[in-house]
């Protein structure tokens, strides 16, 4: 069962519903109610889906899917160009809504954040009531919907936010956590991708209850250091605090794909998305770095990194994306299948003092699809 420190917290995880696609549908009446894809190519000649509306998802279209596959699933799907500046502006307004209730906000990407409302500014007291008010404000002021998960720790709150999408609100109380984790399919555990889930199932591990039968040592033996995390979280233990002002030695982001990527244009499109997230995180924390590192994991789980350092620090999408693509080209792309890409920026110049970073946090927010 969750320990006392974790039990005392009131954590909300807010996740915008099909964020990029929903913004496009909001701003363009002709898109409303139609299958829509942000990114990719309308001819299906290259590129991947950055985001899909719920109407498109009914046809099986998902993020990171190649355009040609999306067209096969739904020949009448609409393709629109991403407008990242608009998404970022909307994200900033969402952040302003959060700050009405708490300053303990940990953005994860352009459309997602943790909030610690253990002591909320308006002294409402109920995390469920706060989550409901935030959802109502987002709908009224931005004409968008969000889903919220409420619990006593970050991991469970994040899972809860996904239970009733779209426009959902779910609460998992401390006395329900262990039972909830036991019935949860292994593929729903954060950090368990398709390959790991398939491996678990081949071992007869289908739910949290199955994972719970293994000792911590057995989990580490089978899954490496992540086994420690599985052992704790299946018991509802997650002591991580919401951290709005972390001391950064590096800033990065990565994505594990639903299927292995093989084409250069698919990989470049993914690097553009990842670079956007990394640049936003750097800008929010007023950081610039001199070293850019690319992480590549292949289908056989072989992991390599490539890095490059510059004389002047940067935090722009263009610099980060272009360097990552150049580093990718230094590897052999013939006959390889890539399941994960990541970008990290490090070697920072002297950061702005923490109190000034907090002041600027309300102006630069990031949440991402």
C-alpha cells in the first residue's frame, strides 16, 4: 500500500484530448466532426501522423503512423499542417488556468501536466472539485476538452486520466490503489511498450497481479533496473513529488514507437516532434545547451548514442532538430528497424536564478501531444 508521504498528497494529472487535432477543429469549422490528421502527407508519400482526431482514431489511425497507412485506413481523412506556435499559445493559456489553483505544476509536454493541489490557492480542499473546475474553465475559455485523473501519487493519477477519455474525470483513492493496480493490464503500465508487454505475456504476466507474484530481484533479473519501479508501483508506491523547478543537468525527450520505423522520412518527422518538445522544455526553464545527444534503440534493443558539441549554446527547434538529423545520418540506416529515438541537450551555460525561472514559468509552458 502507498506510504504515508504519498498518501497525503493530492495529485491531479491533466491531459488534453487529441490536443493538436482539437485545436484545428476548433479554429476551422469545416474540420469539425471529420476524421483529421495533423502532420503527414495528404498523398501518403511520406511523413507520419503527429496527431489524430477522435473521428480518425475510430478508423485505427494513431500518432506516429505513416501517412500512407492512415490513408489506407481512411481514404477521406483530412491532412492539415501543424501550427506549433498556436499550440504553444493555447498551452500557455491552459497553464494560466492551472496557476489559479496551485504553483506546483510539472509540465510533461504541450498538452499534459501534473498538479499538486494538497494546499490549493483557493482553499477548495477537494482535488476532485479542483479538477472539475479546471476542466470547466478549459471548456468555457478555450472551447477544448481535457481529461483528468486524481489520486495520491503521480503514477496512478496519470493512469486515471486515461480511463474515461475524452472529457473524462476519474478518481482512484488510496484504499483502491492496490486493487486497481492488480487488475491493470501490463500494457497500461507507464514505460511498458509493445515489445515489453509481449515479453511479459510470454512469461504469463498479463496483469499487475501477475507482476506482483515476482520478487523485486526476479523483476530486476528479467527487466533490468526498471524492475525496481515495477515492484514499487504495482503496490501503489510512488514517492515522486511534483517538481516545477528542477535543477537540470540535461533536458531531453524520447518516444517509443508503436511499430519499428525504417524510413528516413519517418525518422526525420519523429525527430522534428521530439526536438519541439525539448526546445519548449529548455525555453520554459530559460536554459541553453552546447551539447546535443541523439539516442537510438533498435528492434533488437541495441542502444547507441551520438553527440555533438558547439561553441555557442542553443535552445531552438531548428538547431536541435537539424543536429539530431545529422547525427542520425552518421549511423548506418540500411536494413535497420528503429523502435525508439531520443534527444537530450546538456552542457548548459549558467542558468537564470530559480526565482526568475518561476516568474517566467507562467509565460512559457509546454505540453505536447
